[in-house]
C-alpha cells in the first residue's frame, strides 16, 4: 500500500466523456510528496465489480471513485480531501452530496436532511444543487450516505458486487458497508462546489428492483426497530387479516408480538403457522385465568417488545402496506415528533368502505406537523379522539410510562386518548392525510356496548379534570368550560339510553353531570 498515492478510478463506456474527466484530473494541484494514478475500468458487468477490480489493481491508499461524467473544478481537491482524512482517521469515505438521514424508502434525495453541493448539467442548462452545509468552523459534516458521482476513501472496503450487480444503490450500499466496518461517512464543507456532474439521460431500469434489494439487506442496520403489538380475543378470522397486513409491511425492521386471551386455540394455530415462516413473530399465551385480563393481554406484548417505536394493531383492524414506512420516516426526520397518525378509512365486516363519522374526518387538508399542546387542547375541548384508535397511530417508546394508556402518571382504561395526550405533552404530532389504516366497524365492536359508553364518559371526565388540575392543555377556566360543555352534550344521551340505576359507573356519571352543570352555571 502506497500511502502517498491517490488513485482516480472510473468505469468507462464513453471515451470522449472520460477524456474530459481526465483533463480536469490532470489539472489538479498535487501536494508535494504525493502522486496520482488514473485507473479506467472497461467492459465491466457492473459498477461494483469494476470498482473491486480496480482495488485489486491499485496500490494507492487513497482512492477516488469518480463517474466518467464528473469534472473536478476545485483545483485543491486532493489537498482538501487529504486534510480531512489526515485530521480524522475514523472517516473512511467522503462524497460531495448526500443525506444526513436516509428516508425509509431508501431514496436519499427525498430525505429532509440533505447536505452538500454540486453543479449539475441537464438539458435545460447548468444548475447549482445546494443543500445545507456544515457550520463554517467545521471542515466536514457526518452523514449516513453520499451520492456515487464521486466517492473518496482512505480505506478499502469491498463493494457488494454479490447483490448489486447493476448500476443502482451501489453507492448507498457502500456507505453502509463503511459504517458497518466502523468508519464515518462525511461530506466536506465546500465553500464552492468541488464538481460538475453532467447528468445526461438517467437510466432508471432496474432501479426499483435494487431499491428492494437494498431495503431487504440493510433495514436492520440503518432503520429503527418497530414493535407491532396485536392483543386478540376470539376473532380468528379478522385476526388473520390483521396479522397478514402487519407481515406484509414495506418497512422491514419489525417484530410482531401477539397476545392471545381467547377461549380456544384457533388464533394460536394461525400464529404458529406464521411463526414457522417468519422469525420476527412471537406468541404470548394469555388464555390461563391468571393472565386472561385485558390489562395483561395489552401489557404483556409491550413488556416483551424491544422496538424504539410502538404500533398497536387491534385484531379487527388492518394496516395499509406502507403504513410503517410512511410513518417512521417522520420520526427519523423530525426529533421533536412523538406521535404519527393518519386518516383512517372505515370498513365494514366484509372490508367494504364506509362513510366517515365525525371522529374520522381529516383534521387538516395537507399532511402537517401539529404542536402537541394544540392538538391536545383540541381533543379535550371537542371531546373527540381524532388521532384515532390504538391501531391508527405509532408512538415513541419513551412516551409510554410503563404501560400504554398512562397520562400524567395515571393509567386509564380508556387508553388510546390517554396515551395520545401523554405523547402530546412531550412533543409534536404528525397527521398524514392519506389512508394508512382501516378501522373496522362491526357488531362485535366494544364501543357500541352501552356500559362501555357509560364507562368511557366517566373516564373522559377524569381525563379532563386531571388535565385542568395539572395545567396540561387546559390551563384557562374558559377552556375547561368549553370541554365540560361538550362532555355534557355527549354524556346526556348516554345516560338517557341507559337505565341501569344500580350500576356504579352510571351513578358516578350522574353525580359528575351535576358537578359539571354547577361549574357551567357559575
């Protein structure tokens, strides 16, 4: 290995273009004591195999993998690159443009955190492609990936020609391979662009195929683990549909944990068939009397989970195939987001679409990031859970206090709205306007049970009262009265439809209604 040598490596199929590329290389300032070599690779079956061939041919420590249509216009390119490498030996790979955080669809330029700059020549002319740069005092910005138009290395890591035998995703793959080897990937702080890229006609053939290869290969290395938790009870037909929607997610770094407190083994048999095919599914048998409670059937899967993000799936609901990919992307792009939800489509027993009810209507016209305090106050004053049922949203694990449904250190059996409010206390909410969840309405829905409605009204009153007492969301007395007036308007019909005069929840609810009327009249 020659420590004072820099190799410029190019896969060539256009001699005229490569000649122009070489003229720019020959015009670079070469620091004293260093030398350069140019290594063209012709007739290569793929860019990865070509680059691996060049590694075998070259003794240079430093290598510049450059497309034939890239022209280096920074005459001090070699010195500037060496200065970064010599300053920090942990940096293995440099590029000029890329992403600090890769989007969950693996398309780097769709990231919200793009870095670097370059000139691009397209049919309409030359354009400056310019994204966020490092701070002035920093010489480089650490990133997750760079574009393959030019990649500079000070260590050799084999290119994955075993799986990327075409012309797409080789660059992002190599960035991940360098990181797996313990090296940093970075982009220099360029005062002016270092390169011009003559883009020409972009060949997108096989792009989608290699995108899927990349996701299957690297999801567990680069994307956070998501735990899909499915508590189920005596609904094997619906459960299988729900489980299938979880298994088929385009987001691949998942674990699925099923909690079953049913009265027979029908669901267990379904799960065991899936476990035989997928190693990321776990089954928890809660059918014994000591484990059969709903509280435990919800809590046990969470206690067993390891994911950074938690996504409950009710056994009669259905995930859209892109749900996790779309939602997790917002979490990794925005650190202040604690909950992501979406529009949910109502469906009936057969899966047929139904019209919206008030709670499922979209709350915004376009996908939006909403301040947690704003959406929390809106839910309480409207007494409407427009974030959705437990299946609809995904939350950060660190927003769950020991058990799902804890709000201000108290667990509520009306766990969804309590958990949503807890998340709103700690950060912002993303509402996605496209359908990413399907909420099934059928005769077995618990929310149609009158006793459940009575209990739900009591819990909502407790949540409103706790919010005001702790000055969470409801700070002003006027907002409290708005919330209580709305609560009263939805509680009175429930009381009128329930004649269970001896039911404790019913009696408590009537007492609370009297309190609320006194407050509203004061």
